[in-house]
C-alpha cells in the first residue's frame, strides 16, 4: 500500500474515532451524570459533594447550547476552510449535541460537517 492511500485510511479512522468518542462521552454524561434522579437530589442538597460543581458546569453547557454552538462552529469552519481539526471537532461536538439535548444547532453542525466529508 502506498503512503497516500494509507494516509487516507488513517483519516477515516480518525473521523470515526472522533465520532465514536464524542458519542461515548455524550452518552456517559447524559445517562451517568445529568439524568439520574439520585444525583440531582445529592447535588441539590446543602452539603453537596465537590464533584457536583462539575455536574453543574456540564448542565450549564447544555443550558447555554455550548455543545451545539461548538458543533455548528466546527462544521462551518471545516466547510469554509477545509481544516481537518475543525472537521473532527465539528463532527464530535455535533454528535454530542444531538445526544445532549442541543439538537437544533447540533443537526445543523452535523449537516455542515457531512457536506465537507466528500471533499477530503
């Protein structure tokens, strides 16, 4: 196998890895940290553990649409300039946004990212 096809193959692996990693993290955050009722009760108490600050930060990222904005921005930068790092960030963050309740901007970011993929 010559170097050029090998490089293209590794790019595909990196894209799939970014998407799988983003989905894995998103599902872990959603079903392990955000949605469980008991964790909400523990973090709502006056003597909440210190890790509840991290949970609160993640919930605020959801409330401020951070996941969707990162996906949309990464997809737009990848489409406009063809930057590979922006493509990976846009792809992973768009998938995370779809899982973490930011479907509006996440879907638009995923669309922009997928429009860029055939040109790589």
